[in-house]
């Protein structure tokens, strides 16, 4: 796969957030997030620090090798890492995804919506994607609500590649044309 013609280290900014590829300084908060059974309930469960290290390095490597990966989401007001959101498409994935996961202390503040909008804009406008999915566990009501708010629709059940083949997911998504209609509705 040829990496897309984009900068290897894009930085996006919203009113309250900075989205950038992972940095070593993110590890401690990323490890806290990945150790929390509630925040990881729908993304494979808690991980030990050594596993988190490898996961974080995989995301950082994805940026280098493919030009895409989860952004680290940073609060502008204090520089704190609060989650990972962005374009993601591992080998065998059922489509090009914009996914999201937040640290527990960042939930309920509208950060996921703000970062997801910026990530969808990036996927469609910079990466040139024609379609975006969100692989969501059928019991993950919060992620379903966010997908719905973004204008995505449930396209039905799907399977993920190993080692996630046992995961039950529905594919939510929308096309670039849909985003052109849905995006203006999100600005108020």
C-alpha cells in the first residue's frame, strides 16, 4: 500500500482540542485509559502497561507507514491527553474507519463529537476517502448515539479480522456526499 500524499505529522485544532499523532509523553494517560475496565469495555478490555506500549507504538507506526492512525486528543486548556480519535484502517478491517475512545475523565463534555467532526473532515477532505465506517459493539449505546449525531447510519453486522474475530460489531457509516449534507447540521 502506498502511503497517501499527506504530511506524516498532521495537527488539527478545534475550539478546545489539539489532535496530533501520538507522542511518548502520552503514554502515562494512555495506560490509565487502557487499564480502565469501563473505558475499554467495547475495545477489547483492560491492558497491562506493556500491552499498551505495544498498542501505542502500533498507532505511531501506522502514521509513519500509512499516513493514518488515531490522533492523540489533547485539551488545549491544560495540555492533557484525553483520548484517541481518528482515521484507522488496519489490514483486513471491514472499511476505512474513524473511531473514538476517551479517557473516563473526558467523557460527557462534547469532546468526542468535536474531535470526530475534525477527524471526519480530515478523512474526507485531506485523505480523500469516499466512505467512512465506525465499528461499534451493539451494546455500546454511547458510541451509537455519537455516530447517529454525526449522521452515520447502522449498516448492519460485520466481522473484524484476527485477533478481534470474536467481537460482535455493527458497521455504522456514511459517504462523503452524506457528510456534505450532515456536516452543516452540526454547526450551530
